[in-house]
C-alpha cells in the first residue's frame, strides 16, 4: 500500500496538536504550546496536593508537581489515547474533542461575537493582499507549468475508492447496523434463513447445497470487509505508526516524571525528618500547653460559676438585690459566651432565671413592706426618709428588672395610709371626749356627736397630720425621682461613651489586626498535626485570638463575683459596661444574648420620672379627698349650715390655709376640698341670707315707722365705714355702753333720722360684706343675696308705708306725713351706701364678673323711684287739702279769711312734721311743689269767682289773704328765702 498524505481534518484527537510540512500529524514538543483549558484543576486520587511540598527547581526539567499544581497537565487527563482514537460511538472525530471532557450531553452552540474585539473585514487584509498578489500570480503560473506529483494519484485513489464502495454495497445492510446482535432471534433468522433448510431431520442434497451456498456467501462478505479494512489501514498506516511513536514518547515522559516524583518525595521526607519534626513538635507542645492553660482557666471559671448560687443567697440574706441581680446577669453571660454546651451547667441557666423571678417577687414585696412602714410610722418620729440606702437599692433593682409599676404599689399604700391618718386622728380625739362612747357609736357618728369646737380641733389636727404626711411622701418620692434621673443620666452618658469608644476602637483594631496578625500569626500558619488541622484551620484560630483577652477578663470578673460578694456588688456596673464594649468579639449567639439592654429605655425612664411627679399630685388629691370625707360626714346632718358667721369663717380660713400649704408643698392646685367648702359655703350663704331676710321681714312687720334713737355703737359703725373699713368691728369699743344714744345718725356731715329697722339693715349688709372678706369664693353668691335683701327692704317698706300695709300689720291708725318723710329718709340712707357696697364688691370680683354689679344700678333706680313716689305722696296730701279748702274760699271780710288761716295752719303742721326729718334743700323743694299746687287751686277758685287783678275791692281783699299766706309760709324755718311766685294766681290778660 502506498502511504498517501492524510488531511489534518481526518485525524483523531491528536490531529489538533499541529502537523508537519507534508501534512502528517506531529505531536508538539513544547509543553507551552499545548492547549490550555481554563477550568478548576482536578486532583488524582493517589496525589495529595494538601501536603506541603518543597521546591522542585533542583530536579530535572520534567514536570513539577509543585510548580504545575494549579494548571492543567497531562496528568489531569481522564481518557487514554487508544480509547479516544477507537471510540466506536462517534462517526466523526472532530466532535470527540469536547465530548470526551464534558460528556456526551455536550451540545455545541453558537458563540456570540465578543464586544471587545473589532469587526474584521476584508479591508483589513487589503494591504497584505496587495503585497502578495504578485507572488500569488507567480505561484499559480508555476503550478500550471509543474503540476504536483500528489495530484497525479488522485484519479487512482478515486477509482479505488469507488471500487471499494461498490464491493461494500454487496454486503447486506443488516451487517452494518449498530444494533446488529445475533442474540436477537429476528437478526439471527435474517442472517441464517433456516427456512431454506428441511425441518424433517434428514439431510438431502438440496439442503447441503443451500448451506454451502450460504457459507460461501458469508465468506465472500467477510473477504470484502477484510479487503476494505486492509485498504483503509494501508491508507492510514503512517498515522498509526505516528500514534505508536507518540505512545513510546509518552511512556518515556511518564518514566522521567516518576523518577522526578520519587526524588521529590525523598527530598521531602528528608526535609520533614531534619527540619520539620522538631519545630512541629515544639509548636504542638506550645499548643498543648495553651490548651492546658485554657482548660485550667475554664475549670477555674466553672468553679467560680459553681459558687454563684450560694453567693446570691448570701446577698439576698442581706437584701443586696442589686448585687444579686448583677451577679446573676454576669453568670448568665458567662454561661452563654464561655461555658456554653457544658453538660454539668445545663440546668444552671433555668435555675438562675427562676432565682431572678424570685428576686423580682422579693423586691416587690420588700418595696410594699417599705412603703407600709414608711407611710404608717408615727408622725412624731423624724421626718427624714426612712432607710434611704435601702430605698435607693430597691428602686434601682426594680428599674433594672423593668418593674416600672412599683409606683402603683406606693400609690395603693398611700391611699390606705391616708385613710389611717384620719382614723387615728378621730380615735385620738374621741378618746379625749368622755361624752362619746367609741365602742357603741359608729365611726362616722362620732364626728357628728362632737361640738363644733371639738370637731374643728379634730379638723385642724387632721390638716396638720396631712401636711406632715405630704412632706414625708415628697421626701420619699424625691429620693425615687433622683434615682430614676441618675439612671437616665448614666444611660445617656454610657451611650455617648459607647459611640466614642466604638469610633476609637475601629481605628485601633484596623492597626492592631494588621500588625499582630502578621507578627504572632506567622508561626502558627504551619501544618498542625496534633489534631490533623491544616492551614485553613490555623487561620481561623488566628482570627479568633482577639476573643482570648475578652474571655480572660470575663473569667477574672466571674472569679471575683464567686469569691467575694461585696466586690461583685461594687464591680457589677463596670463589668456590664465592659461586656457591652466587648460584644463584637464574642460569638454570634453570645452577642445576640446580651445585646438587649436590661435597663429601661430613656423614654420609659422619663415616663417613670413624670409618674413620680404625678404621684405627688395624687398624694395631694388623696389628702384633700379624705378631708372632704371628714367635711361631708360633719355636714350630712346640716350642722355646717347652722354655723354662725364667725364659726364658718374660721372653718373657711382653716381650709384655705391647708389648701395653700398643700399647693406650695406639692405644686398642685387640688380643687376637691375647695369645691366641698364652696358647696357648704353656698348652703351657708343660703341659710345666712334666709335668716337675715326673715329677720328683716319680722322687723319690718313690727316697725311703727317712728324715729328711733341711734345707739353709739351704730354711730361708730357708720364712722368706720366712712374711714374705709367696710366690716364689722372685732369687738365693741370700750365705753360705748356709757355713751347716750343720739337722735340722728350722722353720715358724712348729714343727719339722718332713721327707724330701728334701717340700723339693723346697715349691720346686715356689713355682715354680708364681712362674709365676702372672709370667704372670697362666695362673692358673687353673696352679692346676689345682698341685692335680694335690699330689694326686699325696698318692696316691703313700700307696701307698708305707701301701700298703707302698716295699718293692718302693725295697727297704725293712719300713715302720717312724718311716717312718709321718715321712710324717705331711710331710703336715702340706703341709697347713700349702695355705691360704697358696690365698690367693696367690685374690688373682690374678677373683671369678667363685673356684669353682676348691674344689680346695684337697678336697686338704686328702684330706691330713687320709691323716694320720688313718697315726695309725690306728700305733695298729693297737701294738694287734696288745698282742693277741699279753697273750693269754699270767698272774697269777703273779715280778712284774712278763715280758709287761708286753715291753709296756713296745715302748712305749718306739714313743715313741723318734715322739717327735722328732711334736709333743708329737700324741704324747700317739697314746699315749692306744694306752693305750686296752692297757686293752681287758688287761681282756679278766683277764676270761678270772677275776681281779677283790676285793683278793685275784691282784688284788694285777695291781696290781703295772699300777703297773709306769704308771711306765714316764709315765717317757717328754712323757707325765708323761698320764692312763692304769687302773681301766678291771676289770669294773664290776653
């Protein structure tokens, strides 16, 4: 067979390596030219790349395991060359290149063009084509002149190929199928058609001929196939020989590599024996020693933790709740961080939690006991805070455990203590009163059986005790509030310190982690053989070294807690701050366990501080409520309404003083006691007013409207009003009983003739004003009652005098002009004092209450109208007398006439009746009006008689009477200068 050249594309897996100039396959000698596959290197089963190896630069130039361990070499191959060349599953060798590496499921896909590579077009090769165009033409010319010798054999090869194909087509297709298996009956019957043979069992000449023919046919098929195979082998003989030579070269390289590996392992064993075993043993011993130290420290820490429960019990026996809680918290942190997973401590965590719950109950009970002892201790004791250190410890412990409702406990105890204060005061007062049997009389009835002075002394005693009670509560709450504010301030300062330290530590850790890891960690980056650890484990150990210092500090703290309870109490806060700073170096579970702050938040602490202040307000309200109970118990039977003005004023002043003291002490304006007093004041005012109104009605019903003498005390009372003191005198002036009463009441230089009722009325409205001075809260109510009293006096006096009601009530025979003038003068006295009363009330009213002052304007108008009606009544009396007398007047001698004599007599009586009662100007004004009525009636009579002013005899007679009338009228006192205007009696000429 001739050795024809084979194109490279027809070769197997080795055809990718390259070729020689004659087109045959040649394996590349340069390992760097071998194809690279960028994938993760895979290790052979019998090679341990994890073991440290030495440098292979001193070996032969064979493959180095150390240098080539991270790149692909021939040792990473999984398929041998014969199997790659003789793979019966694939018809084409080109596709075997990827499937032998990634399996039969590999599918070729179109590769997207790279976005980072330029798009190459024909223009890029234009310069090259221009340079080679001349040489290409010469090459083509030479090919035409001297054809290639290989081209001469192409027709022969083609003819041989066609002939072989024709021969192979004679072979049945069934032999060429991949699923050709003689075990299959159908395939076997198709290859050996037994139907051509006799089945009778005997062999005839036909059967023998058929079998021989079949055998020859199969032999022919075999020859054809063998000839075709031989032809194909002859065509590829050079490729087979080249593959065989490549196998020999590969075996030589494998032998060289095995020798290199043996030398490398020998050197590695020598290095391990001479240089590594000693240092590794030293490292192993050092690590063993460190482990022993850790174990010893762990055991000491366990011993300290084991002493936690006895130490906690010792602290609880001395009521050191805060120290016990700090010790429990520290122990729980140690259990979670450093002793986690230790079997002997598996129940200690739950025991500590249960102990913590027990401490919570103990603290609540202790605080309740403290509150009872503090609030119920005798007031004679020191008013300072009882056991201040104990209170501070309890409050801090309750805050630490987030038991923020402890103020409710104190509030409940405070309410019970307030009830007890009242009960103790009542029992003490009743024990001093022999008339009351405390065993048979109920508690509430005991206060009703007391006299006012006894009950008032009891009320003052209750007020005094409640002031001491509030002072004690304020001192206690001040201590509690200071503890809460101190905790709040500490929380804010610690948070600020954490932020600052976190910033500083972040910078320091970056510097220290770079230096210490390089200095102290290099020696441990070796092959640690004591537990089979490798480099990665050593790195993890080096990274965790930062937690060793924190563990040592925590261990020291736990030892201190276990050995000395006092030190555990004092150092607990600092250890907690340290734990919060070292949380970042702890394991994840431990950090999560202690990340939650046990103390309340700033918002909760602020709310507790506000609740402390609110509790002081509540204490003030409770004290007032209990005092209201005492007040209402006494007032249930109406005894407070029946108090005298002085007694009720004393009560009001005492209550107002107590209210002001509590307001200054607690900063809270409690309204319950003031409201109760206001309610009683309203009842008192109602009774006060009804008594005086009834008394005034009785006085008016018995008043005979005669001028009364004015006692000296009433004159002094009026004088005090003139001096600006609108109030009743505290006591009678010495010597006032020896002074004689006067006929008139002197007010601002004027004399007032008054009846006795008006004197008592003045005293009454001064009593009203005195109530306003003593009880300012009833100003508007007492003003309304006073105006009602003044209205009642005006209306009733009008009914009795003008309405002549006194004729039936008192039994007067008639209402005289003196009665009318006296009533008018009394009304004028009241009108004089209305502006004074109004000014007094105005100073005690708020500006928004000034509208009630309009009642005084209405009363003033009513009184003035009443006075005008009395004046009109006096004029009307004289008018009726003039009309009756002058209707009988005749102009005849003798003169003066009897009619005018009678008129002058009546005028003199009128003047005598009113002159001493009314001031001169009022008398003059009244007689001017009376004179005008006289002139009118005389004018009418003269007109009726026909007497005119003509100077005749009748005119002369009339002038004599008129002169007589004028002389008599002007002869009266204070009427000398009165202009009678007598010419009006004559008709004017038209």
